[in-house]
C-alpha cells in the first residue's frame, strides 16, 4: 500500500512539472520574457523529483524536461533576435524610440540615461562604467540637517531659559510631523 501512495505522489509531481513546462513553453512562444525563466527551472526540478528512488522517470516527467528546455531555448532565441534587430535595424530602433516618446516623453536613450543616473551608474564616452552609491549622499545631507537643527536648539537654550520649554516643544512637534 505504501508503494502505491509513493507512486501516486511521484506521478502527481510529474504532471505538475508537465503543466509548468507547458505554461513556460506557451509563454515563451508569446514572447513573455520572465515567465519561462522562472517556470522552466521549477518544472525541471519537479521532473527530477518525480523520479523518486526509481531508476526511470515517468513519461510525463520526461516530456516536462524536454518542454522546459525547449521553452528556455526559444526564450533565449527570441531575446537574442530582438537585441540583434535593435542593434542592426535603424527602422526598428526608430519605431522603439517613437513608442518611448509616446509613453514617456523622451527617447529610449534619454530614458536609459535617466534610469542609470537614478541608480547611481554612469557610463562615459569610452564605455567605462562607474558606480556611485546614491544612499550615501542622501544620508550625509540628512545628518547635516539634523546637526544644524541641534545647533539652533543649542543657541536657543543659551539665550533664554524661560522660553526653553516652549522652543523645545515646538521642535519636538516639528520633528513629529
């Protein structure tokens, strides 16, 4: 009885792998880029796990492995063709630029440069990439603002002791907002 349950469980895993690899293959054919990269490895893992301790795979697991590998190959071919066409076909590049202008108001090159600047990456004319950590600049500015606020509080403390409580409560209210 235990053998039948294990066999059923492995068969179920093989059919799960077949389903995932089928979805990956269809999504690769429809040119969705990310889904085949996620589903194909999962399908391959399920196909391998469905084997269990036996020496041979279930036919659904073998079919799932083949379909998952085909989905990955098809996805790489579509991505490679798109990159090749973008780099070698001026009309295609102009079409992509016009789509970017319609959607974002800038060309693809300008959009890419803005995205790289926002991420702290700069590329010079020679193609040399330099990385700048944008979080360190923000942190330094914030600490400078905090120090300036503390200096203002210190100056207020030395001038009047009676108004010290009111100024402190105002500063606390401003910091809380």
